[in-house]
C-alpha cells in the first residue's frame, strides 16, 4: 500500500480517533474522589505556602530530606504531628505556625492519609498503566 496524501490523512485521523477514545475510556474509568474537601483546602494552602513538598513527599512525590507524609496521620497520629509542627527539629525548622494553621494542616494530612498509600511495594500496576492500591 502506497502512502499518498489521502492515506496519510486517513491514518492520522484513525490514530487521533483511537487516542481520543482510549483517553476518554482511561480517564472515565478512574475512581472519582473529592480530594479537596472544605475542611482541608486551607491545609493545602499552608502546605504550599511553607513549601513542605521541598523536603517531604506525599503519594511518593516530593523532596527526600524529610519522610514521606502520605500515611503519617494513621501511623503516628495527630499529637505526634502537632509536636513536630510546634517545635521543629534539628533538620526541620520551626515555622511558628498558629494553632489554626496546625489544625488546617492536620486536616490536609488526614485527607491525604485516607486517599492514598505511599508504600510502592503494595502497589499493583494495571494493564493500562494505572496503579491499584
């Protein structure tokens, strides 16, 4: 089969249609979650404002100086987190967060904890490249 201009356009159209249908199927089959709840949206702003991602990871993404915080809420608990946020450590500075900011950040970390797992050893990769936890 010779690839003249008409065949090239037809092939490109078929590839574009196939890609569009596959993309629609892939994204419509993903689980839907409301990740930005009203009680933790301000916590995300605190997280971003203090640039926590530069040292810490969530969902396995971010810096490597501090620990991954995806599941810190369920593994360590809110009191443990508050202690670090109020005093800092040798490596983590004390950001002098207000009690309100700490509560908002705790809400954000709680939501992250409920929506994901950080241990890639427990992940199952689907045929389409998505990860099942």
